[in-house]
């Protein structure tokens, strides 16, 4: 028996203006999210999992993966369950829009005060864990989306890409 975590879907470009008076709006930070699904046949503690995105330089040159979320020790993801990792803070959860709250078994928070996912360059997301014996970082899954995802669109997994319904854009990052 083994767990298998997959990046199931994502919403990298929340609807509306990104900032008011120079600061991100809390409900929009919560509306930037990634869903992780346990497609294996065993439970996994979220504390085992880490989620990264890609840092980009000038001209959208991919630099390195940066872990922006580490799972909580208090939550177990059972086979078939989905956790939604919101960029925003758990203290703002009461301001979450209903569309960002539904359709998952658990909610987790990256506790960030700024947007993480890259819209202008697209992004490559990855799920990581540390091997319990060697301490080596292992990438369990990865999925990418193309630049400029539609505003408020939920991107669905097709192969190694996250795409908007009706889109044919396939990403090879």
C-alpha cells in the first residue's frame, strides 16, 4: 500500500483587482489555490508534503523551485481525498468566497501575504517529500500551466499540464 499525491487542479489567477491601496485583498489570496489529491491506496499525513512553484528571472527564464507550503501535522489525507492549499492566511478563512470553499475534503493555508503563483510566465508546481531514511528530497508530482491563465478560471489536469476547460494549451516546462 502506498499514497500517491497528484496536483489535481489549480486556480492561479483570482477574479478582480489584485491589490487595493498596494496590498493584496485577503479573499483573493484565498482564491489563489492548488488542489492535491491522494490517488493512492494509503493515508498520508499532510506534514509529509511540501508544495513548490518556480521562480522566474527576466524573460521568464525558469530559475529554481521554491517550496511555499508545508503541510500540517494535524491532517491526514485519505485515499481519494483532496486538500486545497490556499495562498492566503488561515486567519482570513472567514472571508473566503463560497466557490473557493467547495469541492474538497480539507483546506490548508500557505500563510502568505502576497500572491505566489506566476501568471505572466505560467508556472510549474511540484509536490515534494523527504525520504525518511536518506533525507533526500523527492518530487512526487509536477504539473505546469501556460502564461496568462484566464481570470477566475479553474485549471484542470490533463497529462502534465493544467489547462482551462476548452483550452488546448499544453505546457512543457
